[in-house]
C-alpha cells in the first residue's frame, strides 16, 4: 500500500489513521479518498487490529473537500467515495480525535467514527447549501441525531461549536488540546481490552440493523448472537471469570 496523504501506523492492537495534508488543512482530494478506502479495508481484514484512532495533522482535523483547483467545467457527480462506503463495512470500532475545523467532507468522515473526542476549539460545519450543493450524506444525519439538530446543521449551514456538539450528542467528550490524543488512546485501549468478537458483533448489529424493521432486526440479532455466543471469546470470558484471572482473548 503506497500512502502519500494519510499516515497509517499499527501499534499493538491499535491502528493510527492520520490525515496528512497539513499545508492544505487536510482538505480531501482524490488521493486521500482512495488511501482512506484502502486503509479501512486493511484495518478490517487485519486480525491483529481491534480499534482505530482517526485524527489529523496540523492546524485542524479537516477543512473539507479540496477546492483549491476550482470546480472543473465538465464535472459530473458519480457518488463514488471509496472511504465513506468502505467504513460502512468496518465493524471494528473507530475513535475520532478531532480539533479545530471539521468542515464538509471532514465532518462526514468524523461522523463515521463510533466514539468522538474533540478539543474545545473544534467546530462542525456543513456549508454546502451556500454553494448550491446538497450535502451528500444528508439522509444519514437524522439517523445519528434528532431531526431538529440535523436540520440545524444541514439546512441552516451554520457552525456548531464543540460544547453544542457535545450537548446534542455529536461527540462524546470535550477535552483540553494537550489531552486529545491521550483521551483517544485511553478510549481505544479500553476497547482493545474487551472481547473483539463481542465488540465487533455489536457494532455490526448497530450498523446493519439501523435501517431494518423489527422482524429483520430480530433475525439479524439471532444470526450475530449465535456467532458471538458460540465463539472462543465467550468461552474464554467464562473461564477467566470462573478462575478469577485476567482474560486473554484468542486471536480473531
């Protein structure tokens, strides 16, 4: 895997995924979309990895799409975004460490994370309606937050600061600048301690079940729970509990 605008480091059970175009405020170009897609595929398939931390180098997390070259006159929207579509199939947890600007596409990928930690100066902004663009994943937002909050972000195109984002459930925690990565790592290490089969099974249920009716959710739950409850993780968890020792999860 050849990476030029995203850093990808594996440390123990944690994958560190870092947007790395600081001179462009981590604005997202075609290379970044492609590299993130490749990284998420590798992360999902690597059995040694249990959790990822997504962050950005430089002054901000991401200023959104790279518009420095202007909009080409022959532009044709295709809906092809390999990074967003790829994360829909990632059932390992992702922790986002956010700072300063999370704009447009930068906000979209931040919302793809499961647990989000941000600094006090972080703001969230979907400015697309100002430019005659419909925010592409608009249909996702009412599934992640109350309708009124989704409308505030999508229709008004106003910035939302970190404290407001925490109040309405967009992020989990606001921390001082110098504690951002430490807090993200604390969360990631906690996730890495838990049964990978159970954690990934529950995330799979959350992702796949979000658009299903009750009967379909019940069927999906039975399928995933049978897999998890009959796994070596569940057996090891029971043994460790009975023997009053630290659990040692088998490699997935």
